[in-house]
C-alpha cells in the first residue's frame, strides 16, 4: 500500500483523495486552515447562513460519478439537489428584463424573443448550436483527458465562428467572446448576456477566446442546481466520503515544501519543520515555485503551461445581507444586474481598478436552512473584481463604498432592499487570500481551448515524478465541475500510470 500526501482540502483535492483511497492507497490530506472545502466556504450570523464560494452547481454528473465510484450512497442520498427554475433573471441597462428557464433551449429562445424582440431567440439558438459543435470537438481533450504532451492541439479554437463577408472589406470571424456578441449576436443585450457568463468565471470577454461559448452551453444544456443547506453541504458530503474511505485529514498543517529525493517527490515539509514521507504527492493548491525548488514550468513531458495561464486573474467581491421580511413567493433564485458599460467594467476589472458600474449577481435561495425563520431572508451579492494587490481591498475607504454600490444596484432585484437590511458582511479578495492562500485572492477560471493555449492550466502530471496537480489551478481549471474532473484525472494517473488516457 503506497502512501500519498495530498496538499489542500479543496473539493478537487478531496475528490482525488477519495478515489485514491478506494483504489487501496493510504492517503493523508494536509490543510493549512482549520477546515475542509477550500473556496467552498460558509458564513453564519445569528441564524443566517451564506455560501462564501460558488452558489450553484453545474454539470452535477461529475459529482454523481464521484459518489458512485467511491461508495454505496449516491450524491442524491448525501445531499438534497434542487433544480433552479428559472435558471436566471437578467436585468439590462435599458430596463429590459428576461427570465431564462432551466435546461430548456426552446424555452430560452422563446423567453428572449418575448423580452428582446423577434429574432433574438433565433440568434441565441444559432450561437448555441455553434457552441455545441465546440463542445463536441473539445470535450474529451479539454475536460476528460490529462493534458497531452501535444497540447498545442488545444491551441486551436474549436468554436466555428461565422465568416462574415463585408462590402469592399475583407471577411471577418469572431475570435473572442466580445466579438461573438458584436458580430454574431448583434444585440447589445445578448452581448451583455454572453459577456456575463465569461465575467462570472473571471474571464475578460475582450480577450477570452470564442471557445468560452462552452460556458453558457454547459449551463443551459445540463442545468443549474442548488444544494439545500448551501453549497457547503456538498463539500461536507465529499469530506465525509473521504473519511468513510479512511482518508486521514491533518488540519492547521501548512505545507511549505514538497520533499524531493532521488529525483522524485518523496513527501512534504510542514511549517513547523516536520517532514512527512510519502511515495507520491498531490498538490491541490495553486502551484508556486517555492513549493518545489527549481520547478518553474509545471507541465509534464513537453507540456510547458505555466501556473495561472494567460487568463489573467480576477477575484470576487461579496456582500452578505441579513434581511428582515419574507422572501416574496415569485422571487428568482439568481438575478444578474448587468452593468451599463461592459467595456468600461472589463477595463477596470482586468486593468487593476475598481469598476464604477459593476455587473452584480444576486442570489436569493428559497432555503429555510439559510434564515432564522420565514420572516427573514439571506441574500448574497457578488461581483467580479480586480484581485488584492492592484486594488487594496483591505482599505475601508475602498471596500465600503464599493459594497454600497453593489447594494444600490441589487435594489433593482430585491424590493425594498435597503430598508430591510439588518446586518451586512463584506468579503473581498483580501479575505479570500487570507483564508485560502490563493495569491491576491484570485479565483481560477476554467480552462479554454484556443488562443494558442494561453487559457490552459498546468497538466495534472508534472515534470517531477511522483508529483501530481489537482484542483482549480490545474487542468482542466476552476469551478466545482472542473475541479472534480481534475481529481478524477489525478486518480487515474496514479492508479493506471502515465499511460492513462482519461475518464470513461
């Protein structure tokens, strides 16, 4: 029985740990904080409960597979999943509003026609057909297989952009999210809808490759799901599955170095100087050069993708609101209040400044577990922002005015919002950095094909034998589903060896 040390207790790392334990490995997880879950956190205040990380689950098949492969109890027996319907409501700058049904392509088209005018639904549906083609072309190498040595194949964008011929000028094809919106969707509101998907994943629509079309495709095809009790319940279920499979957890144990011996990973060194020997090491946190001296490029073989990718870095600014008054019966779980000037917002976020009119996501779960009683409501406001560093989010003169802006904008989605506030909790990239150790409090974006591979993450197999990467900062990138896939890939590489060709 081999000994495997896992660094970090995020959901991707725990997914790898559970699968490896089932395969007969002796697994120990070292976590710098006092609890599991990584970015999937929870905040409680006087009976109000809030998610501090992801608020919804997409591609639940990834989690279902984890529970099927690691025990008798299914995902649905471990947590209570509910489909969110409508999946989202969108409020645009011109006052237009549209609610999009969950996992219904035809329903989305009808809703867009009704709200934005005849033809809007058809343009969005045509775009989604092209996104489906991109999904079919890239799904396996991008999501279900280890990053191959010839990963340059993923440098080509799989999105079949429409070739547009122009009088007296050369034809053009969309190569970015923003160009799809301007040239193919041809409606500022549809463009804002698409931009919002990219922005919510920490991607700059002006630079993100057209293959980011996979993000709305996955959500609208496979649906949006909420875990009753909050998304932290999913992290709890994964943790308990690990414990049931005899995975050992050591909390309050910060790993400062991967020990190398005879040219391969041989354990971990903790902040207190203790060295824990291991036959293999799984790095479930953001790769840093100081963790493995001399390790600059983190891919295996000829793969030289560097940590962080070309996607840049963005953080999350969150306002947690404890409200008096009952949630109205027709309230929508998720509302996106789009900014009036998307280009200016993107320039600010990815230029290291505070956006004046941010896009705000408002989450209002209909969940008794999140509130003290039916006469109160827990609401979460979120905006994508520049990370800690370019902006000093610890400065009260910066964070509080920005929190006020989010509340002001969210009032369009929550009747009487300001008058109902009992308590406000503000969380910024500074808190994310302190709690998770992620530099700048950055949130890892999902991997994307195209842009010559600039939006790929380091492969799960590294140049140092015996060292593997799992979690959102490794292939195939950030998000609950993607991180879960990384755990699957790492387990496959450890159990089946370097010849592992991907999940089935």
